[in-house]
C-alpha cells in the first residue's frame, strides 16, 4: 500500500516590537527572570490589556506578504485553560475572526516548485516560560517548577499552513522560506534556538488517492529546521510501519527527542481541548480600513522570492541566491555590488568564507564587522593582484575578527603581494641560480617543475610573491 | 457647628475653605464616627489611619499655600475593597486575597489622590462583587444602619453603609448588575452608575468586564456629580475607556423637569415590588407630573429576559476573570502534589460558595455544545435589551423605576435561595446590559423606617439629563432622614 503523507505546519513567531502585546514592558531575551514584568503581563487583579498597534500592523504585513486577505472587522478572543505559565489562565488570542486569512507561500524543493496554502495568520500573546526542577525522585519535596514571566505577553504571530505539505523536505523548505519572508519584513529575529520562532507539525498518512484525511499526530519540540525534517521523516516511518501492519494510529501529541532521534508520546495530561472561546470584553474590535491595507501593501519591502530573482538576473547562481537570502546576507551583497564588486564574485565570498565563519562562530550577519564596502575592497585587491586568494582569505579572517579594513589588515599582516618587477626578478634569479638541474629539465619541456620552483620562490618571499608573475619569469629564464 | 461627619461634600468644601474646618479635623470627625458605628455595621475592612492622616495634612498644607485642586480636596472618601490600592491590603472580601498588598493603584485611586481627596480605608463587599447583600463577604456581613438586623444591600454594602452613617463623606462602589444603586437605595443614600466607559476600570478587580463600572455613593445628587467629575475621563490603561469629548455632567442640574418626558417601564414596576415601594414610586411620579413632567407608560419586553441573560453573561466573564486566582503568583496558596492539585486546592479553599457557583455556571455556559444555547443566546438577548432602550429613549427623555423591588431584607432571609437574591437586581440589571447610566435617589421610608430609592435611567452619555431629573426628584422628595446612630457618645 502506498501512503500519501499529509503535513500541516503551525508556526509561532515572536515579534520584536519595542514592547509587549498588551503592556509597555520591553521585549527582549536573556534578562534576569521576572524583571520585564508589570501588573498587566503578570495578570494581577485589576490589570487590563491595551493592544500594541505595531504588532497588529506587522501581523497584517506578514499576511500581505503571504498574499492573504486582511479581515476588516477582526476580534480578539479569550482562550481559556489553566497552566502555571499562563498569568491569567486565559490567553488573549484570535478565534474565528483572525487578522489574515487565505494566502500561500511558494517553495522549491528537489522535486520542483509547489504552492503551499496558508489558512490564516493571527495575533496572540506568548506565555511565560517554565523550567522544571529535578526530574525523578518522588520522595519528599523533589520536583517543582520555576516560572519566568519575562516572555509572558510578548506578541506572537501564529501562521497556520493548509495541510498541503507532502514531504519532510518540503516542510523544511517551507519553514525556511517562511523564515526568510519574516526576516525580510524585519518583524522578528526568527531564531529557532532562542525560541523566537517555533514549529509544530501535524502529520497523517492516507492511502494514495484517498481524499479523507488519516489520523492526525501533532509533533512538537523541533528546535531547528534539521530536527523538523528529521522528526517528520521518523514519524512517516513510524506510522507507515503501524499502518502496514494493519494497526491504527493513535491521535496524540508526540515530542521530538533530538538526541534519541525519535518522537515520544507526550505525558498524558488532560488535553483541554475545549477552550471556551469568547470575544475579549476588555478590548474593542479591530477595524481595518482599505486605506490602511493599501498603505501597508505599498510599504512592503522586497520579498525573498523577488530578491532571488534579482540576484539570479545579476549573475548569481540559484543555489547561492538561496543561501544569501536564507542566511540574511542580502544587504551585504547589495552593498558590495554598490561599492563596485560583481554580484557573482561577492556571492562567492559570502556563500563561501563568510558563511563558513558565521556557522563556526554562531554569529549574526548583522553583527559582523564586515560591510559590503570592505568586501568589495577585498575583491578589488585580489583582482588587482595585491592579494593572492590564500592571502585574501587570511585578510578576510582578520577583518571578521575586527582587526580593521582589508588594506589595513593586509598591511599589518604583511600579506600584500610583491608585484614589483625588480624584486620579483631578484627573487626568481636566486632560486633559478640555486636549481640549475631543475632549470635544465624545464628547458627540455618538464613543465611540472615550474610549480616546484614557484614554490621555492614563494617560500623565499614569505608567500608574498605573485605566483602568476613568478611562474612567467621562471619560464622566461629557462 | 454640627458634627463635620454629617456634612455633605458641598458643605465641607465651603467649610474647609473658611476658617471653620480643617481637613485633619474633618477626618478626625469621620474617624470618630467610624469608631462609634463599626461594631454595629462593619462597613470597613481596613482603615488606613496613617495614610489618611498624611493626606489630610497635605490637603491642609495645600489649602494654606493656595493650591486648590477642587471640591474633593480634603474630603474623606472610602473605597470598596475591590479597587487596588498600592501598599494597602486589598482583598475583594475573599480569603484568596487575604493579606494581598497590591503593587499599584487603580486609576480612580490615583485620580482621587491627585484631586487631594483623603482615602479613609477599604469597605466591605460581597466577595468579588458577587451578591446583593454583602452576606457573601468572607470577612463578615455588613449591617444596614437603619436596622442592623437587615442587610445594607450589595455588593457595595460597606460603601453605602459608611456614607449613610457618616464614616465617610462619599464612597466609591462598583456596579455590575446594580451593586452601587441597590445598596444606596437600601441605605437611603445616592448611588450612581456612569455610562460604561466613562470611568476607568484599570485597577478594579474584574467581575464581569463588559458590565462593571465604578460609581460614586454620596449623600446628595450634587455630591455624586462632584465625585464623578473627579474620577471620570479617558484612561489610556483601559482600552474600553471612552475617548470622545465628555459632556459637562452638571450643565443641566438645576433646570427642573418641566417639559421632560419621563417613561415608566411597565415590566420593571410591577413584579415582586413591595406595596410600600410601589406606593412611594407612584407618589414620586405624581410629584414629577406636578412639577411639569409628562409621565408615559412604556413597555420594554426584553427586560423580562434581562435577568436571565445577565446571569449567563456575568458568570461567563467572571469564570475567565477569576481564573488568575491560582496560587501561583500572588494571594493564597495551598500545597499539592502537582500544579493542578495546588490550583484546585487553593481555589476550593479560597473562594466562597457564591463565587464557586458563578464560576461553575459561567464555565458551563461557555462550554462546547452549550455556548450557543446559553452564552450565545444571552448575548442576543443583550442586543434586544439595547434595542428596546434605544426605542424607549425615542419616546421619553429618561426612564424611571423603583431602584429595588423591596426595602432592606433581613440578614439570612435570602441566603438559602440564590434566585430570590438575584431578583434584587431586577430593575438595575437592564442598564448594565445596555451600558447606559443610572442613579438611585432616596425619597422616603416604609412603615418600618427602611429607605426606598427612586431610579432614573438615561441614554448613554446623557449624564447631564440624568442629574437634572435626579436633582428634581431629590428636591421634590425632601428626604433628609438619617439613621439613628448607636448612642456611645462617651466612647468617642
């Protein structure tokens, strides 16, 4: 039996607005616990929510970027359930009148292009964060939890895809592309490792050709794009085995364990599936006019798909374009081109050495001491012959390490190539004189030894001689 | 002069600005009155002696240096204990908040302080404002100053009782289904619920968010106006706070009722009304007619369902509003093996039976499969009530009813029958559903000497018209009786 895989992804995105969704507390990461709190986000008696206009605007911008319709009369609803990290034990969210409905995101995988439907984008508030103490040991007072409410109330966008995704690869590419759109809009840091972007997946299998959906399993705790793909791959295997064996899939929530490489059934807590939604009486309905929508639409920045097309037209290959857009390197490339480099050459450096550096150091492109102008300068120095490509890599390392601009680093590290004819001739002459046998064989046609002699000249000059010119000079001497 | 505790705000304001009286003296008189009466009526949960003293001295300093913030400066005012006061215990009359000292002030508190008022303390209420008698307080029932065997009404019973005896010159209460107007009526004082959105709810411990409003309880209509002016106006901390230009609430107050059309709601003037209350109401109608008003009988059919709709909407909203009381961040906490057990134990121990009853009712009304039949339906009825009022106000300028169908009932008389208790709010609830303003004015007493209140309802933002008719009623009634106080002069 061939099984068709049906996947839908729910994405939660923390907005990096200045303040929280319903109060003036600052939005940040890593502060001392319970220091970015107030009566409102702590849910103290008497406190009231006041909506963050920017958050609403940014949610609509994402909706527009995903080609959604904006709901002109939108409502906030109370989603009621009890949990220690929920200050009010209800979450102010949206129910049947979300801000954005009915859009799509186009993705390209190894299997080709696909359009993934977007069901809705809505706005809600994030919860606090629980840290569970010491598992195990039921004796005495072991166990408990610490709750940090710094995160409570941070604006959270929820993007729900249609169950249009068919493979784990597609899921990963969808997630990647969504992340790129969000980064292009500047509405979130979208850092999976920090939790400012989180994925839950719903996956079911059905016989190929069937129209009814199979039993849905929810998968949570996938903290990277890689785990998203791995978790779904695992689930497909797990569910296929069960179904092939004639069994049925349990409708449940499963948690991905990255270390073990498997999903586990969640602790059976009472799934409070009845949230008793009712419209939030502390807030007035959101009225969005045509003018507001038109204004937001005209202000949309260039989106990833448009950027990739533009880069490819400028001579960057498709894969490099994808890496640049996905890696937050768009402005660096544009700056480099603006300072005189070709797109293709700048792309090579950015997708090569710079990306390798970013991955090694775990850095943020925006925080690099390298700007596009410096990159263009570096490329120009290579093209002019002032730097060999090896030397250039070292210079780049120095620039990334904050040692200064390319020329400064090249000089202070003494990496500038020797191009002076006299100096080169002198260096070549000494080596030639020291290797008469090799020179004789070169004269007879053994071209390989040129390389050896070039190496000798490089050694003698501390690697700074221009190897192309040295090679020419050696030939001339033979 | 007479005891300063018996002054109205208007009288005290004059006295404070002459050499007759200082704010410190006024506060002392009020505190003496409290000392005299508290054993009998238990209006207060907390008296802030130090804070009040400091405010009174500050008011006197301000007067002396020519800094005059207005009529509320130096005036001793009590606050219902469901309004948060920074550093001063706030309990909502519940065990679940025993010992809770809020880290912030409600907006109305800030505004009163900025106006130079002297906050005497926090008054008793039905727990979380749920009730019509103060018998649901976790800290004992308040008593009606006119007969301590009887209730002062609720849920703002403590505030009404304090103003009635003079242990505050004014008090703030909150009105969700009549909880300012009904106790005012039962205690023979003035109580007013503003148009929804006029007074900030920031810092009011929420019962039913779409119905709650803070309102003044005072001895006179003019005093209620002064307090309303001091506490009303847009608040950026409350998203439901009215943003438009405010009318001058007192602009018509002395114009009388000549030429006005006064509507009598037939559905609200008959069922369950005590004969004495009915008679007093009709007498007042005749007087209003004599003063030049046209009395019209109107029918608002949906008001027959208003009580039922209210007792679905209010519990539904309260079931969510009270979910935050879980022992995690503040207030009472009982231990448990798991978080769920801890929350359950805390709430079961911390909430009284009426609160639990309403949380369960509200949760049920919102639950899957029942939402449409209960909460959804109630909201539709609410729209009908709003429409009925709109139509009525096309035929009359104001509407009038008895504030409460009965005078004060005995303590314990209705505690076994929640539905009988709910009927106390029959005449007041419809205007909470519609968001329109209403005021209760005492006009007389029954044969047992128990006060009777006359209610004036007006369209949204028509406070000027409402105060106008209320003032006329007050003048026509000429009600100036005071409850007899316990004779303990020696103890003062």
